[in-house]
């Protein structure tokens, strides 16, 4: 599909913020090198995965490209001799897996184009800078007063958004910045509404929104021109970075970590909350707040990139708030992102994990109070506070705003309805993604619990008990069967069964004229007694095989003639003393 063509209806565009995970499944040694087979997965669905094959030299090339970040990454060292030995390959595979784990969990590295191309070459094979240049060149054909000074390569974190330094031909000293981006996965406005809304941005006037000089859009991209600030953004101030440097170089590993002064935190925070409240009241979705989207103009913070939400671009912090189901509105997203920004202003760096368990010492307890209401585990469970609630907190309530510029942003009723529908669709996609992540987390937790050592011990103990119970029940069943067979054999005899110690009563036909019957031939011990005329002992012990064999042998060799007459003494009657 040509890049100026309209995407097919219903086409789902790739969300670049969905995390990629990588697992080395195997290695294969060829004649002169070893290849590693890697399973890459996007998001939580195992169906959305693929295999790539990489050599150590590919990892080394990637690592060299990432050195601009000045991070110390754990790539295993090179080895020229003995690098085909089995033990060395296994050890190197572990090291490469640790390297993949680091670059896929680091928030900035995992979203950079270098890592995306390494793990997903099919989705990121396009040169977006060239595409942006083509679009900008076509724009200049109809607007000849603009001129490109130079590309601002990789100053932003987005793969599909490119920046250029501009100038006006009749004002050569004035510098402007042009940004170009194509639509993202949350683009739900019609092409007509999108073009109208983007052009409307240049009419927006607010003391805390950065002025847009020119804005236009078509069905496949948007182009926005703003004044270029040499001071840079709020993030540049926090990290003491140069605005024109690449994003990885500026923000991955700052040389000095230091937060802002308390008064700066209070003033900047109040200004940002005021503009968020203004946009929420206007029904204009934002959802893209972070310190690199806040321009500094003297002592005033001004919001950037309002066009991102119109184009449906995913948020910088989406991989964080998509983990929590209570953050399911764009207003809640803005408040959560404000928590990240306030943490950066306070401590000079982003939080290590979200949610935050404990906060380092801050310039004021009021700062910690605001952070606790947004970034703690309890806040994630209960939901985000509103912007109005934050403005009433002691940290911001006493800040005096001196700017008297009257905000103006007129949005027609029809466009408001379209923006409302678009906002609902964005929130619906977020809710569905959060639901999938929640289900995956529950399944993973259950599997982890099932595979824990404690659970394995419990299952072994239960298995032993069940085995003993089955063996006992089997023995009882076998005993009952043997007893029943003996009883059925005795019930068919011509004379009643008696105990072995008592004599057998003589037959009514005259026992004196009939000699005793010879003993039957011997049978295997397991067989039941063959003769019904021979008395048997009831209820033998089934679990002692030696006793059973002796009993059967005694029964088979029994002769009535050897019995002696005895006198029975009956002690069953009660005794009266």
C-alpha cells in the first residue's frame, strides 16, 4: 500500500508501545559460527509470536548502536578461540538472554527503533525518515515559503514521528520545528473530521499551550509547524540535555540526577494541571502528558503535541497504565501521567517501578502526598483522583498564576460529538487490553503457584496418602471376596460347618457303616477348597500369605477319624453369686 493511500477500513494499525519479549529457544552450530533461535512475542498473547535467528555478531552490532545511550549493557564478551565448544555456547546463550531481558524491560530502549528492528524486522523494515521527507517535499510544493534547514534525527521517542528544523524564506533567522506523523491504532475520527480538527489546532489560544504556527492533515498523515525553542522541554531542563541531541543520548543515563526546586515543582505542576482541566472541560482528549511534551517558555510550561490524540497515537506511558484496570479513562490517564512527571521533577529521574512502594525524601511532605495519591498500589486499586481534586491539594492550592491571557478554543458541536465518540473508542480499546493483561496475569500467577516447591511437596504428600488409601481399600476388597467364596462353598455341603476344634456330627444314614472319605488330592495354595464335605475355617487372614497356605494344607489333610470326643462346658449362662 502506498503511503499516501487511505488504509483499508477496519485495518488495525500496529501499536508500537506494546512490549516485546524475547526468549532464546535453542542454538545451532554451523561450520564457522553459531546461530541463536529466538522466540519473540508481542504483548500477552502467545499466538502473536514469531521466530528470528541471530548470530553473536548481530547482538554486537546492536550493542554498538545502543552505546549512544551510555548505558552499561550486559553483552557477553567476544571470544576468538574455543567459541564453538558446547559449554561455551551454553554459557554465552545465558548471557545473551540476560542482555535481551535488559533491553526489552528498559522503558526507553524497548521503544527505540534499533531494538524494534532487531526483534521485529518485518514490521519495522521501512525507512520512516525517507517517507517523512517525501511528505514534507510534497507539502512544500504548495507552500513554497517554507524551507528545511536540517532533519532533527531521533530527537523524539516515536518511531513513526519525525522532526525537521525549518525556516521561513523571508525570515531566515527565525527557526521553527516541523513534526510529521502517520495515524496510530487509536485513530477513530473520519478523515474529514481529522483534517478539520488538525487545522483547528492553530486557532487554539491558551497561556499553557504551545502556539502552533501551521497544521494540516490528509488521510494518511499530519504535519504541524511550531516555533523552535533553544531552551528545549521540561525534560531537557531536568536532565540538563541539549534539545537537538538524540532521545537515547539525552535521557537514558543522565550524568547528574537532581530534581527541581520546590517552587518550580509547585508552579510548573499548577500550570500543567490548569491546562489539563481546560482540555477536559472542552471535551478534547489528550492522554500524552510527559516531561518531553512540555515546552519551557521562560518560567511558563506549555503543553505540546495536541495532535497526537487526534491521530490516535499511543501514549508514552501506555505500557504502565495498561496494567491497571482502574485507569480506564483519558482523564485518569492524564492524572497517572502527571504522577510520572511530578516524580521526575521531584527526584530528577523516573520511578524504578510502578506502583511505587516508598518515596525518597522530598522537598516537601505535600509533594509526597500528591505522589501517594497517584502512584501507590492503593491508588492503582481505587482509581486516580480528578484534576480538580489535585488542584485543591496544599502543594498547588496556594500557587498564584500571573498570566492573564484568556483561553480560547472553539470546537463546533458536530466535531465535539466526533471527539466524544473517538474518546469512547480509545477507552474501549484500553479496557479490552487491560482485561487481556489481567487474565494473563491471573493465569501466570496460578501456574507459578502450581509449580512452586511448596505446592510440589503438598502434591507429593497427597499422592502418598491416596496411594496408601487405595492399597488399603484394595486389600479390604480382596479379603471380602475371599470370605464370600469360602462361605458360598460351605453353604453347599451335606453337613454343617463347625469350628476346627469341634467334632463333625455323624450322618443320619448311619455313619458307622461308611468309612471315612480319603483326603482329596493336593491343589495349589491359591485355589479354594475342593471338597464341600471337609470343614473349613471361616474368615482367614487375607494379608498373611504364609498363614493362608498353612491353613489350606491343614484343611486338605484333615481326617475325621483322628478327632477325640470332648465334653463341652457351657459358660454362657449368667452367674448368680
